[in-house]
């Protein structure tokens, strides 16, 4: 994916955009393989340090990285 | 009338004497004319010509998906972008809020790797010849790739005069035929090596500081003579043993590093490499007692004009100009390479020495043997540890003079303390000899401390050797984060494999560390 707007630095943004684009496509195809009438609406990845949320669309992706305080 | 005597003598000329030259005739008498000729060389004429040819040209094609650079002008349809954002905004905000309040994942941890519950001793390395000479391991170091461990043999209790030979031995732990009694490389050194440091990016260079005050750099990939640079004994060299040597990244040239050496003569010197294999002094600092700033809260000792012996040094990971030194007087000091004031009473060196000390922290009850700056804490509240002969480890913040936490780890001298490179709350300390009649802790332990588990006693204590011998040095392996090397007085180096709870960072460790630092400063 090509980053349009970001609040992080360039290199991190490009990295996230590229990796998450592929992952989102893979997640979407997984959902549709299981049920062709279904489609991906939202993707959340939780890791030790933070949570990554991806809102997909036909043309755009919105990626939000949150540090959940517990 | 006398008879004419002259008549007896008459003029005359005698015939010349000839000596026939013999050699020409002799030579020609023995000469013969000969001729020789090579045998006939057979040659043949042939011609070669390619009978078919074809023209071809090669050109790279414009790649279909060109590399998109972020700075390029991208055609963005802002209207559709806006409608997209408006569509997803609610959903994303709802998820963000849910997350922030969620307790669903509390205490949920996933184990991706095999959990290793115990701490084991993987290797016990030693060099029998050095052990026969009763040499002790004075320093260990891991190389840039994390597969080679080097140790230096010498004597830490050698006193003022020591002319013992010593050795630097390296073992490659990833090699198949690793023989723990036979190092891969042994370098004979004419004087006792007190400290070692591998180059941070070139895996074969190792620097050592000697008892005589010199610094030597060896290249372990050279078979004939591994010495490539040395300081030699000049006016600039330390007059006391060098207790710590570090590689400093050189700001101007990426690949070249400078060497920094620390010695009990009070000088901290930075050396650069010259072409002829010499190390020349680039800049230097000297610690003089009068120039050490003392806060009014600390007790005043009678300092006088003595040089303050420096035993250890650690650079801050966040500000490369700030470093912490430990001195024989028991004070950890915060110093800066940007200091301008000249040191007093330091003459006789080619480069003017400066006084770097900016702040003195609360002292230990004895000399400080080791300091270590945390690689994790953020810039403002930089944490470091110091340990000394009083058996205590102090956790300090660079902002205040009083220690944040003081731990009495043992009644023994603590020779070395190091932060773990992966877990912000873990550090290791090496304990040694000392006068202890009543306590039950054994001599010669490596203590692993985890602030998350307990802030009073060590999480794990590893006994280095069956007999009681002090452990003088330890180093974490930065590349293979499970390994910890420790060297002791019997001349063995033990490589410990740490259990997974010491090597995997927990989810909230950074927060804990910051909490720990801030709750004590308040």
C-alpha cells in the first residue's frame, strides 16, 4: 500500500503499510473462502506491546496502533 | 789530476721489459666455436571464422510496478478519501474505546518458544596451562556475532608488581568440535591482561588493557602475529593498570572506532589508531579530587589533591556524551565528554586533559568496582547500577544524588554488575571474596535479580564453582540473549543458559521500570 497520511515516521509507515496490506488481503480471502457471502470488516492484531487495528476498504486502509494501558 | 770518475758511469738506455699477456692467448687457446639451434618447431596455418551471427540487444524494461516513494506526488482523490474516513471513523473509535477499557487480555500471555524453566551451565571453559600457573579470569567478552567468547587470564590480587605472563583465550561456541579445555586461539601476552573488549561490529578485533598500563588490539583472524595496534610505553600511557577498555563509535568515520581506557591513575584516555600500528592519544580526561563536584548532602571526606583512581565506566545509551564512572573512593560520578575545564596538575601528556565530572552520587562503603547504564530507560530519567566492595548494589537515576534503591546482595565484594540486554528489570551481579564469618551465602555466586519478582533478594543465584572462589567478571550475550558468561578465580569461564523468564520481555516491563523509578523519586 502507498501511505497517504501518517503520524509516524516515514520508514515505519512504509513498513506497516506494506506488511499490513498483504495481511489484510490474506485475512479477507480467508473470510471469503469460509463463507463467500461474508467479507472482512475489521482486523485487530494484539501483540505483547500494543494492538494494531486495520479498517479495510476497496481503495484505502486505515491503520491504528494503540497501546492499551492496563 | 784525478782520473775522470765519470768515465766509469755512462749513460745508457736499457731495453724495455715486456711481459707477454697470457690470458688472451690462453683464452683463445681454449676456446672453440660452437653453434646450436633449437629443433624445428612445427607450425600450421589455420583460420577460424564464425559462419552465423545474429544481432541481439539487451535493455532493462521499465518495471510495471515502479517503486513508490513516499515523497512522490500521489494522485489522491480527496473526496473519496474523506468519504472512506467518515465511513470507518465510528467503527474505529468504538474499537479504540473498547480496547482501552477492556480487561479481556489481562494476564493473558502466549508462549511461542519452548519454556525453559531452569538455568543451566552449558559450558565450562578453561585453559589448563593458565590454570596450572594459578591465573584467574580477569575479564570476559562476547564478540559482535555472539558466537565467540574470549577471556583474559591474569591476576587481580597481584599487588603492585606483576611481571607474570598471561593469556587471552577465545572459544567459538557454535563450532562442532568445541573442546572446552582447548581454546580456539591462545595469545601470549607478556603482562597481565586486566580487561577485554571485542569490537562492536568487527568480529575479529579484540582490545585488551594490561597491568602495565598499555592497550593492545589483537586481530584474531591473523595467524602469525595477532597484535595489530598497541599504545606502547609512552608518556601518554597510563601509569597504573587499565581496568576497563571500551570501543567508542567515531562520529566522523563510520567504521573506525576509538578506544577508551580507564585506569586507577585517574585518567580516562581516548585513543585513535595510527597507521604504523600505534595507538595515539586523541583526547583525555583526568579525575582530580579537587575537581569533583560535591553536593552539600554528601559527607565531606578529606580529598586533597589526590588523583582519583577510576575503576569502571559505562556510557549512557541515550546521550553518547554522558558517561558514569566508578572510582576507588566509592563514588559513582556522572561525567560528560563535552566538559571544557582543564584538569589540574596533569602535565606531561601530549593532549590536554580535561576534568569531566559533573555530579557525584551517594557513595558506597568501599571502592566501586562496576557500573552499568540501563539500555532501556528513556532519556530523561536514565538509570544505572553500581556495585562495590560493600556488597551493595545501588540503583541510581542520573538526575539525583541519592540512590533510588540500595540492595545488600551479600556480605561479599561485588565485582561486576550488568543490566540484562533484553529485560529492563533484570540485572546480574558477580560476588566474590570478603570477610564473612556468619552469613550463610556462599562465595562465588552469580546473582540474577529481577525487580518484577522481588526487590529485596535475588531471583536466582548460580554457584559458579564447587570450591569457594570469587567470580570476577560477567557479560551477557547481546545476540544470543539466553547466554551469560562468567569468569572466576579458578580460571574457568562458565557459560550459563538462562531460563525463559529471564530472556523474554514481559508485556508491561517498561511501564514497571518507569513506575519503579518514579515512585522512589517522589
